[in-house]
C-alpha cells in the first residue's frame, strides 16, 4: 500500500490506476489492524535494507501490473509521507 501511494506521488501511476490497484490490498483491511506506528522508526529500518546504496533507500515502485521501476531514489519526506498514508489505511 505504501509503495502504491509512493508510486502515485512520484507520478509513476495515475490516481485512476492507483484507485484500481489499491482495491486488492484493501480486501485485507478487516484482517490487518494496526494500533500505532512510528513513521521515523519504520524509515530508519528501511535504511538498513541490503538493496540500498550510497546512504540512499532504493525502492521498487509500480508502473503498471507486471512493470516495476527498480532502484528508485525518492526524497525522504515523500517516503515518510507514503508510510503514514499507507499505514493509516489499517489503523484500528
């Protein structure tokens, strides 16, 4: 969900496509309940991923089904915003 949100915010997918793609993960909304989360802590954990290079988080984002953008560099503020928006879908 966070990757879809980020894909939309950086212009890889349109809002129309986002709304279509988000439907599948949201079918699990009643099964996934998050009570609280810490955006900064999640962001820090992401920085430890083995794909990262030169102190930059390397992301895999969606262009369309079956077509991904690999090793995307995205601004830290955009990453944190997408974490927040994505996690909020599943808050209790």
